[in-house]
C-alpha cells in the first residue's frame, strides 16, 4: 500500500472530514536535502473537519499528527496542513 493511501485512510477513519485532499508535493522538492528519492517525502493536506473547527491551530495540527500516527509521520520529511 502506498503512503498516499495510508494517509487518506487515516484521515478518513480518524478525523471524519466532510472534505479533504492529500497532495503529494515531492516532485517540487527533487534534489532538496529532504528528498529521499522515494517520491513520497513532501505532502500537503487540505482538510475540512467540523470536529476540529473549535480547536486552536496547534490543537488541529496535533490532531492530524495523532491521526496519522508515528509510523506515517516518521516517513514524512515535510507536511503542510491547511484547514478550511
């Protein structure tokens, strides 16, 4: 299973968003020191999750990291998170 599928499943299952996107931006960082050559190092999540709406920005980011878990987070070099 690819990393994108793992991220999508974790977000869907644990955060129950009404809408979200998982975008692989690794190609934009080719040759960068964080580029491990896997093509799965840099990600962006755009998320609309009503359960997170009343939380602070820091709490929302922590919730996303917790939903992804240490296994997924440990394989990312960079993760951008935008909330709608």
